[in-house]
C-alpha cells in the first residue's frame, strides 16, 4: 500500500494508495466553505482529512459535516481554547 500526503501527490489514483490531507486549520468553522472548495477542486481526493487546531468543543465537532466526509475520530481539549484535532474519512472510501 502506498501512502501519499496531498502536498506530494500528482495524479496517482491507484487502488492501493491511501491519500491523506493535513491542514492546521486554526478555527474550522470559519474555514468550512473554503475547505469544501479545496476538496472539490483536488484532482486526487483524499481518503482521510486530518485537521489540527480546529478550536471546537466536543458537542460542536460531533455535529460538524463536510461534503462527502464524516468525522472518523476527534479530540477536543475541554477548558482549553484553540486546540483539538480530527480525522475525517471520505464517505465513498472503503475505510468506513
């Protein structure tokens, strides 16, 4: 299995590839529309999106959605602001 990170991917869409996109998003809710556009414009759509510093609370991240992706795992630092990570999985991938 090949693992690619979006910054290094060209147009390889092999069935044996796992494509991961990482972004230090810094306030996810203010960048949701921009992130949707970026994911629609990519030639190779990632299987996983990893977002750090989402700044959301647990009840907010569980309600968050992105076109064609859902939250697969998340961590929120309760009582501490400007933290948190989440992993979103593409709905059409075999990873779910």
